[in-house]
C-alpha cells in the first residue's frame, strides 16, 4: 500500500507539474487541438476573467510540488481535488475524448484521500 501511494502521488504530481510549468514559462507544447463551439465558449469565459487561469495553474503548480514532498502530500491532494473534479466535469460534458485520462487523475486523487484518511480525521473531528 505504501509503495502504491508513493507511485500514485508522484504520477499525479507529474501530471500537474507538466500541465502548469509550461503555462508560466509561456511554453506551449505542440498545437492546440481543435475545440467545439461549447469548448470555445467555455475557454473564452475562463480567459475573459483574467485571474482564473493563473489561479488554476498556480494551484496545480503548488499542489504538484506539495505532492512530490512526502510530508506535505496530504495537503497537496486536498488542494488539488477541486481542480481535478472541475477538469473531470469539463471533459465529461464538453470534451469526452480525453475523459479516460482525466478519470484516472480523479481516481488517483480519491485513492490518495483514502491513503491519507488518518491525516484528514482531525479536520472533521470536534
């Protein structure tokens, strides 16, 4: 269980670091895929609110770093969960082509919740 937790933690951290670092360094790997009209409308709204994309990418970067550091991994998993859920719902409703990969990200995050459940119990106790 401990080895699986480490492997999943590092894989999830890598996914988020590879998604956020190019954004801040202004490195866009490859060509942007063609988007549907609904996806274009959604992304136009996200980019129109100037603060939202840097906030999302900053959260991904910080959580990815926290996940790599074993001691802070429970905090990283907790911080990144809303972003993971939002990415999953975006792909579930607007872009189902990448849904399997995003579902794996969500499963990894839920797995980490169960692996670190003892760390979260003080949050919900009186």
